[in-house]
C-alpha cells in the first residue's frame, strides 16, 4: 500500500456507502475507499491505481443519481475528508477544499459579510461535486453558473499530477475540469469569487395560467435583471398544471413590491421577508419532510435538460400533456427557468444555441405507488431524445442511459477539445468511469 496521510478503508460499511448514491438506481462496489488526509494523498492514490490498471472515482456528497461517483472494483476517493474553508476578506475570495459543502462555505463567508454569488438550490452538495457538473441556480441571470465564478483550481490529473490551473495557467485543463464530470482531473481545491452578502431577501411567488404566460414574464425579467434570483416551477393541482414564478430581491422591503411585481400580470402574488441564509437553505425543511415520508430514501430517476427558447413551449406542453402522477412520484419537483447563456462563460456545461435557454427538470421519485424506477429511467431516455430533437441538451446530473455516440453529440463543438484534454491528462482512462463517457 502507498504511504498515505489519510486512511484506506476496506470495511463493509465504507464499501456499501461508496456503492450507493442519491439516485438509488446503480450499485457498484469499489475495492477500497480512500479518506485522503491531504491533496497529495489523492495524487498518490491516482498514481498507485494507474500503475495497477485500477480506476478511481471522486465522491463528494454522493448526490449523483446514476452511479456517476461509483467505480466497480476500483478506488473511491471520499473527498468529504478534505473540507477546509478559508475566506480571504480583503481579496473577496474563498479558498475551499473540494469536499466542503456549500452550506459550510456560505456560513464561513457570511461571518465576513461576503457570499459566493451563485448557488444550487440545495446546499448540502460538495463544492467539487457541483463544480464538476456546472452548478445552475436562480442567480444565473446575474452571475452565471457556479463554474463561471471560479478563479483557480487545484487538481489531480489522471496521471496523478497535483497541479493548479486557471484561465491563464494551463487553461485547457481549467476548461476541461470545470463542468468536466471528473473526466480529466479530480478537483481538490477551488478559489471562488465572493461578493458582498445581502442582509435580507424579499421573496416573491407569482402564479400564471400557462407555460407561455410564465416564460414570457421570465424572459422579460431575466433580460431586465430586475431580480437577484429567478426560477420557476410547474405544480400539479387537482385542476391540472399551475405555473409558478419564484423571484427574490436582495435587501428589498415591502415598499418595493409595487415597483417589482405590479406589472407582472400574475393570477396571484405573494411576498415574504426572509433572512439570506434561510433563503439559500430553504429546501432544508422540505428535505426533512421528504425524509419523514420515506421519499428521500426512494430511488430518484432524475431528468434535467436545457431547452432553446424557441422550443421550450412545445417541449414542455407536450411533456406535461397526459403525464400521469405515477410517472413522477409523490415528491416530484418540476423546474422551469430561464438561463442567459452569455453569463455562462465556461465551455461546460454545454448549453443549447441561443442567448436565452430554459432549464427544464423532471425530478422524479420512484414512490411506492409510482411507476417502477426502471420505467422512469426508460421514460428519461425518451425525454432525452425529445430534448435533442428540439435542439436541447441534457444537464448531465440525471439518470439517462447514454451511448458513447450520444456523449460525443452532447458535447458538440467542444467534443474535440474535451476528448483531447482527456487523452492529455488521463491517457489511461483512470478517472470517473461512472459517467460512461469514454
Ligand atoms: C437534492 C439535490 C438538489 C440539487 N440541486 C441542484 C441545483 O440546484 N443545481 C445544480 O446545478 N445541480 C443540482 N443538483 C445536482 C448536483 O449539482 C450534482 O449531482 C453534483 O454533482 C452533486 O454533488 P455531490 O457532491 O453529491 O457529487 P457526487 O455525487 O459525489 O459526484 C458527482 C460526480 O462528480 C464527480 N466528482 C465529485 N467530486 C469531484 C471532484 N472534487 N473532482 C472531480 N470530480 C468530482 C464524481 O466522480 C461524480 O462523477 C442537485 C442534486 C440533488 C440531489
């Protein structure tokens, strides 16, 4: 065994955890799990595995849904062990190890009056995990994706080299690591841009009668940059579907309501004041509820896509038409919100053509009384084909069986650069087989 600062585990509990994820659909047991004691451990283990023909997968919080962080008979590196956070107040930069959760990072930043500008809607994901995916959220209209706010990365390549990269140092590695699904390097540390934190948030929910009415307002609002945060959801009601716009204005008060929402033609509008951390963390109570229902522990065949503005209406309407409750599960969430591609300044995650696109997500749960998980996965594949036909892309965090050709098509014009980076930085294909790309 190599000399390590951390610990290599072979016990049944560690192996079982590494063989599972939030999706609960795939189960592949590794031979060992490394709890690294340092970034050098990550490099040592990658080199050790490479020499022996073993594969390696980084694991953050295991919130993948289709085995993306698993590796059969290889080594899972549990980055949760590397979770330090340093906030450099004077430079407005956070230097954070990849295993830290966003909840810990934001708490550390708020103590200094600062915050990362862009978040996912759930804070218990690891920094390395969301930077490997892209990190989409309601602040995207103002600040882009999470990967668009990274200044520098420390990574371990598939050759086991511990190095740093940035827009100016080894930019090809930087471009392939951000949103790069762990294919060229394991992120061990990131330097992230910070901005002043708001003290409070005025949070609005507005209801609309149709996809067209919702997206018309979303398009206008994101182009005007009227709000600091903007998303949307499709809700099932006894009378059919309802369309909800959720928007937030930082440091606003009730006195701003007329200016912000009076001309938005909603069927109804509600507003509330909420502290900034509670706003960012507002999924937490819902997660507790889902845990108590047993829904959080059920399989999650999720589907996430990005659609061009020109086809969003047609695809969403066609998808929702006749969509049975059993096809989504009891605790399903359907997201529909706009993304300004000009704010997403990294090549990954791949966006459809056009300056305005929409995230459309079917976050399903295979509840006891719903369709079986395998049926939901098959439906995801059909939805993927509909997405591609409509000029869309998938956001690769979900549960869709894809072929190598699908992947090459998915990356589109970036494929050649991405494949070249893989050959350069992971020539033996050691890293992250669970994504099934190469
Ligand atoms: C409840 C929930 C809410 C979510 N909300 C959002 C959202 O609002 N916006 C959004 O964009 N996404 C969202 N996601 C998706 C999420 O961003 C991705 O699934 C992310 O990869 C999960 O992070 P993790 O730490 O659990 O990663 P893991 O599941 O542990 O790993 C995910 C993938 O990244 C690789 N990986 C992990 N860490 C590293 C690293 N340090 N270096 C290189 N590769 C690594 C793994 O090998 C694996 O392939 C959500 C997921 C869940 C379950």
